[in-house]
C-alpha cells in the first residue's frame, strides 16, 4: 500500500524553517545594533559600582592612612564580593598591593592568582587617571579591558587608584540580565514563529492544495465519464489556468473517444458493405465461370465466351472497388503523400472536360466550363485533382436529365486566398438527410440520385473526392434541394510549395 504524503507536510516545515531564519536574522541584527548601547549601559553601571567601591575604601581606611597595603582582612573579604574580576590598589608611586581576588562563593567561579597575571595599564601613569572614573572595554591597553577610580585621603587629595582588570567577568555580569531577557525573547519568538508557520501552513494548504485535490478527484472520476465531469473554474490565477487546461484536455479526450467510436462504426459498416459488395460479384463470377465450363463441355462455344465476358466485367468491377479502397486508405492514412507541382487551372479543367466529353454526349448532356481570367497557378497534386473533378463531373452527368446542362465554374477570390471549382447539374436534387451523409462510404440514399440504379459503381467516388480535398487543406461542400439540382463546390487555398515534384505528406484536417 502506497502512503501518500500530504503537501501540507512539505509546505509547513518550509514555512517553519523560513520563520526561524527570519527570527535568527532579526536577532542577529538586534544584537549587532544593541551591543554598543548595552555596553554603554554596562560601562555606566560599572563606573557607578567602582566609584562606590572607592568611596567605601576611603571611608573604611580613613583615606588610605595606612597605605594600599594596610587594608584589614574583613575589608579585603568584603571587597572580594564586589566584582567578579581582581581588584588592585595602586599608590601614587605606582606601587601595587596584592590583588583582591573575587570570592568563589560570591560569584560561583574558580579564580586564583595562578591563572591570571597583573599588567599595569599605561593609563595609571597619567595625571588624568586621578580626575575621574575610567572604563576601558577595549583590548588596546589591557586584554579584557580595565576600570579605574581615584582614591582620596581625608583632605581630599589623591592617595592612589582602584583598578579592576580585566573586566571580562564584570562586563558579562552586567550584561547577563539583558542577555537572559534576550534569550527568553528569542525562545518566545521562535515558539510563536513555529505556531504561526503551522497555522499559515494549514491555511495555505487549505487555500492552495484544496483546489488541486478537488481537481485530482474530478480527474480520477473522468475515467468513468469523460463527458459529464469537469473542473469548476474560479478566478484567473495559475490554478484556474490548470483547471481550464484539464477541462480542455477532457474535451479533447471526449472528442477522441467519440471519433474512435464513429471510426469503429464506420469500420464495421465498411466491412459489412465490402463483404456485401464483394460477395455478390464474386458469386456471379463463380456462376458465370461454371456456366462457361458447362457450355464449353456441351460444345456451345459462343455461350461459353459470353459467360466469360460477363465474368470479366464483374472482375473489372471488383478491381475498381479494390483500387478505390486502396486510394481512399492512402488519402486518409498518416502516410499518404501528395505529389505537389505547379498546375495551371485552365489546363486542368480542359483535360477533365476532354475526358468526359464523350460520356456527356452519349448521355445527351451539355458539358460547359466557365473560368475567370488570369487564374493563379496552383501548387497541388494534379493527378488527384483530376480524380476529384472527374468524380464530381461523372456523378453530375449520371444524374442529369437528358438535354440538360452540366457546368464547371472556376472562380478565384484573391482577398480570401482561395480558388473555387463548382460542378452543377439540373437533376432531381437531394434531401437534407442525404446531403449530411453524402460523403459516407457506401451510403445509399432514399432518392434516385443516391441510389444510382442505372450504373454499377463502387460507392466510394465522393468519399475519395472529399479525402483529396482535405489532403490539400481544402473543403468539399454540397448545395442542393429536391427538384432544384445539385452543386458540388470544391474550395482550395491559393499558394503552396513551388517545388515541382516535391513529395509532401498530406495534412489531414
């Protein structure tokens, strides 16, 4: 069983990660911009603390009356709880007393003289050192920075300096509260970002993935009914474009299925019609051959020759039918080829009219041609165009009344880029139903024109004519009404490849 992973679990983690990155970036910028302000506040706090410590030393030593080395043990003990960094007392001569190390109990640190050394800042040698409290957080003079405060005797005169160095732990102690508050803020913001990301992920999934899921459900149902199921389109965004594409695809699939069904019906009709039309002449051929053999065995030579002649006519009819089927399959197949060449329309019409002049005269029908002047040169398959016009004229002659007229008109429309050849007769015409199925293979209509009982034909002529027209990107149309005659109109685009004799694959409409 395949477990489908919801798109939500792809979107939500991405949003969570994005939110956390935003929080981290925001926190980094906050630290960077707030660092100097925090250090300024910390410097002020350290200055106040060292100044208060200096005042305490002055008060409890009576202005360093006993010198920097005369501090009592209880005072040194108290001073060890003031700063987490060493305190050094320096007299006016620059002599430093033993450092006062921070109390491990008071600051929960392990610090001894063995892991720290005393480096006297150059600042203590300057007279400005006795003017005010100095806080130096840089590493320029002493690594880790230092702080100094002047010490005064009972008369208010400078007596020495109180120095705290380095300031690393003291500065960290001053910044600890703000840093803890910052860490709590970051944690709170991170939790809020995760919650908001999950919430936004759910909303985004519902808003974005919901329509896609509905589309997927509709597409899954389309397999059962391509005609009924369609995606509902809302808006003009990318999802709407996707839904519209799905509907268009479904329409094309439905059309293809219907086309396949129609093709299947046509195939079954073709097989049935071909079987019927071949069975009858083949049975007749067999019968005539048997009669010819019997007549010959009886010495009736003339009757045997007549039977064989009739069988030959039946064979010719079957051969024409097979040739027509082969031609139609080539024109309608993907591999059909047209031999494109330059064709003057006047020569084409003259050749076709000449081919059927005798047939028209025998049927007592007047065959006339009317062409526009200066007709453009066509680029088409001349042999197949002759076949098309020949089928149209042959049908018109067969169904035209005696002493009537069959006309072939050729007109050029240069604005539309088309050339139209129309064949008209003055026959009985056709009904609307017969016109709709006129180009179907083997269709036999209800009236005299489509039944064609006077001539033995294959029934594929108009189907071949339509296939030739469509292979040339043209169209073949019928215009008729009962009692008003019939006009077959073939429209062909003007243009095409000028390469004489080029083999081009026919494009099916």
